[in-house]
C-alpha cells in the first residue's frame, strides 16, 4: 500500500485539562513567602551596610572643623552579614522546595527566588572580599 492510499489517522479529540485547584498550592505559597523574606534580608543588609559605613566629610564638616569618624561599625557589619547569610539559606531551601514539588505542567520555577538567591550570593562574596577582617 502506498503512502497516498493509506487512510488519514484523525487525532482523537484532545481532552481538556481541568485544574481542580481552587487556590495556589501550599508549596507555591511557601516559596513566595521565602522569596519575599529573602528580599527583606538583602534590603536589611544594604541598610545596615549604609549605617555601618563611616561618615563622609563634606563642606559643612570642613568649615566647622568637625572630626568625622573614619572607621566602620563592625557590629552592624556582622548583623548585615548574618542577614545576608540567612537570606541565602532561606532562598536555597526555597529553591529545593520549588524543584522538589515541580510536578505539573502548570507549575513554574520562581524567577524571583532565583534572582534573590543570585543577589544574596553576590552580596556574601562582596562581604568576604571586602570585610573579611571585620567579620
């Protein structure tokens, strides 16, 4: 039998996928909360780094002959490093949960969690390269 003479196989009517979930999965919600906590940790670390940095000399301090501290506040640097480490650990746990429960076609990887994990790791490397003596 030639290919032209074979009957055409018509596709069986595709069944519609019905998602019976009424709201997001509890794992999806936990991953979202972990991502938000990760961002909060990194923002807290940036704020603590800003407060820990020495004051900059400006026109007014020179004019009034005010001595400006030229040292970093090491206790705030330690707290900032701790906040960043907590953020990294939480984000890695969130990524593990996200990968472990990624079963359905409609499940997605959290781009927010991947981004904050990368940012947190970069901040930890920044700390280790620049402030290792203070930690």
